[in-house]
C-alpha cells in the first residue's frame, strides 16, 4: 500500500489512513472477542503496529497462540516428560504428580484469527467504501 499511496494527495492519504485505522480497530476487537480467554495473557499479547503510512502488522507474542491456532495431534508413542521438575502435575484438573504422560489427547485447532477477520468483513467493506468515497469526492469528473 505504501507504493500505491505515493500516487495520492496528502488529504487522500489521510482519508485512507483514517479508514484503515478504523478497520484495524474493528479487526483487533473482533480477534480479541474470538480469542480463548482463560487468563487474558493471550489477548494482552496481541498487538497491531503501524509500520508505514498505510501498512499495519499484527503480532502475538504469547508462544502458545500458534499451538492453539494449529492444534496438536494426539501423542500415543512419545511420552511427555518433565523438564524442570521430577514430576508432572495439573492442579486445574486434579492430575498428578505423575512421572510421564503417555496418552495425550491432543488439542483441537482453534483458528480464532480467521474467525475474527471473518466477523469483521462488514466493517472492512463499510470503512473501505467510506474512505473510497472521501477520496473520489476530491476529484472533478
């Protein structure tokens, strides 16, 4: 978009930037609403960063976000062993301490990014049309 933005007048770029900013705000809200929330750590790790006149970048610093989105296949052969302690435990479900886990059920994929973006399609269309109308209004045809 930065290459395309060089064609436009500064006022047009401002309209486009405002429209993209509004889209980014809605998309970030919708992604956050679709994100699994147990401790809010995953939601708090999600950031949109402006990297150019019209470019934005989405990052997620929580390392387990990618695991949640992609899922994990069940582990039947390779045991899950403790790394820092001598035993594994999960107090939330009253399991442990155990020496190893041999039959991990896996994690079903949860693509909350895609659902958040799909939820934003109406907002994206509305804001882009609004920015486009503002740009077109400056031209005399």
